C-alpha cells in the first residue's frame, strides 16, 4: 500500500510540523509528507528545491516534505477536506491512502500500524468530549439542516470524533466531498463563517469543523474504524498512539514548563512526547535547546508531584 501524510500550518505552528514529521519518521514512515502552509516556510526547511507547484525538502533518506502554498480565505482548520481532495486528485494520484494530522499532534506508534488500520475504513479518534448520543439535541438540529439539502441519516452515532486526525483509503475519498459541501453550504446560508475557528456560538451549534465532520459521518455509510479518546492522550491516559495538544491547550513550543508547574500544572503527556522528538532527523531545535528543555521537563515534573491545581 502506498500512503502519504498531510498537514496544514501557519504562524509558529511550523514547530509542530517539524516535530510531527520527526515522530513519523522515527516510527518508520517513509514517503511524502504534504504540508499546506500560509505565510512563510519554516526556518529549518533548508535546503529546499522548487518543483512543479510545490517546494521539496528532504527530511531524511526515503522521506520528503512537499510544501504547497495556500491562498484560501478559510481558516485552515476549515480547509482540511479541500486540501486532502486536492492532493488525492492532483498532487498525489498514485497513493492508495491519505492521512491528515494536525500540526500539534505527535505520533507515537509504528507506521505499519496505520497502514494496517486504514484497510478497515476511515480511521478516526474520539474527541475528549467523546460521548454524544444519537438523541443529542445537536444531532437532531444538524440533521434537520442537512435534510433540507437532500441528505438523509445513514447511520446513528453515539461517539463524537476529533477532526485533528483522519485517514482514509482512496476508495472512501467521497467523505471529503460531503464534509466540504456541508461546510460551504452552511456558509452560503449564513450559518457559519469559515474564516473563523469558532464557527458559531449559537444555533446550529457547529463549534468547529469537527462538528461538521461528525455530521458528514452521519449522512454517509462509509466504513469506520475508530479508537477512544485515549488515542490522543486525552484525560492523561494513553494508548501510545498519538498525543494531541488540542483546542485551548498551550502548545508545547510556547509553554514555559517551570511556570506551568509552579501554577499547579505538571508537564503533560503531549509535552513529553513533543520534546522526545524535537531534534531528529529535522533539527527543529539545537541540541543545547533540547538538553535544557529536557532538564526543565524533569524539574517541572518533580515540582508537579508536590504542587497540583485543585
């Protein structure tokens, strides 16, 4: 099976892209990591060569990054289905499966696992807010809107999935078109603003792109294979699969570990995973920076045993 990975970033999220790539490579991924970016290229991506429609950077032997400049008006979280479709249709027509990872995710599992996993269908991970029963009022309201546009409920779901990670075989790529169509349809109706991360504070209660992804799963019947929220280390419990600094969490590259520990917040599983993969094979940080951050990690962890936020 020929697979590829993609992610999207702007501003300082290039730190996450570098560490995500390191974690994938160290766990056996060999192939192409497609990176959609808005703004400037990462300072660590050098030397870089110009290719047809993208710029290429060699991560290490057998693994490259291909940077595609994004000009959309959309907040990048709302551009995920567009970017994945563009890759499958134009940039990478030869691949059998495509995986999207948010740039604030660190991978902790060997790549062979993902290639086996995607054979069972669309791969997903439950959100920390994992349980959303079939009779949840949001689900009823979402379906009412979808039905006005000719969609019908194809399956009932009790679980709510995080949109920071999704993998799919090429045969199931139409889920991306459904996700994209729903987002743009609700924007035309004035129900959401795709320039924003927080789509709405009121009806129809689409808090982010992942609400619309969950609706897309309800109105389709493509096979799914999902893990619990522990697959992203939510709740401080791990499956040793991924670690995700999602939502309003302070991103590991911005966090002062000592200051957080003195405030009663010990280093998280994501902090530890991030700094484990910070320098090899891409030197996102110098060896000296990593050494002092690991020293800070140990000290902050020790403080965290005695100071806890109630």
